[in-house]
């Protein structure tokens, strides 16, 4: 698919900068996971986990540091996987391994089952087909396993991002039946902004939930937050990796989490 290939090329440009940035972060912090994720995951010691859309592996290593017995990261970008393996060796994380694959076709090459399938922070918008994504999630889960996601809220993505940084709510993008949004800028949160054609799909919250249900999963909870995991501009940091617009506190959903288990 042309859009997926363009996204791979775009993400490859960011990989080295991401590696260098997150290596410094992991050297000074035990975890890069925000407190919401840590609270909701709870005790995962001794369990196996696969991390979908893992970027250069920083959060994968943060997860492994929680005491998991086996951790696998998966990413579309070959450069991300190259640097994820460097990061693994930098921190001597022998229980961690990485797979280069489009998540939507992962089940064709990887048959292992896990206690936890995990994905977080800026992931679903890079996928065009949520039904296939959910089927892959289900194929990776043990019968007593669960899926967890923490991501930006689809409703948040309907607003003009530049106006929102000025604390103005101006609708710009479709919420329902949204087509792929093409952009030429990418990065900026752990690297300089790069310029490469890339595509983002905004999926409704019901699209996400219904895809998981159709794949045979039971929704344990849906949580929504008025915080964001990056600074969208003029936001206030309230904790490590969590930002808020004080003007929109309790008014605008910016992130969500879902836990789903096998029926």
C-alpha cells in the first residue's frame, strides 16, 4: 500500500534522532511510561508481552524493566528496528527482541502467543484498517491474556492543532468517515521536524472499540483523560510525559485507554 510505504520512509528519517534522544532519557530515568499507563498495567512481573508499533524501542525497554519475562517489540520501520536493537544492547536487555513488520501483516510471520499485547502513544492513526489490526491483536493473545492501548483521543484530532496551541477550539478535520490526511512534516517531539510525505487516519472511538469486539475481545474498560502525552504548544506539564491546557481542564478529552480481554 503506497501510504504505508510512504510512512515507512518518513519514520526511517527520524530513527537516529529518536535513538539518541531516548538513550539519554533511559540513562537517567527508570521508565518513560507515564503514570496512567503504569497504574493501569499494574503488576506484570513474570508475564510475556508484545509491544506493537514500538518505534526505536524506548518504551519496550521501559516495559521490560517492570519485570516481564519476555518482551517483543514490533515496528514497520527497518531503521527503527536497527536502532531498537542498539538500544537493547546499550542497556543489556537480553529478554527483549524486535521484529520488523507491518503490524497489519504480522500474523503471517509471527505465531507466538502472549499474556499482554501492548500499544501506546500516537499509534492507531498510522493504521488504515482497524478490523485487520484487531484480528492481529487477537491472534497474538493467549486465551487468558489481555490487550492494552493508551493513545490520543480521536475527538482531539478534529481540531486545528495550530489554533489549539493558542487555546482556540476550531474544528478542522472530520471525525466520521475521515479519509487519510496527507502531511509533509513529521517528528518534532524527540527530533527536529523532518519533511517527508506521510499519512494519518483518524478513527472514531466507536471504530476502535467495535473492531476489538468483532475480533472476539471483551472491553474491560474505557478511560478518557484531559491530558496529552506531548506538548502540543503552550501546555502545562503536570507530570512526566503528561501535559494539560488549564483552560480545557475537565472539558476536552485528549487521551484514552482501553483494556480488552479474550472472550
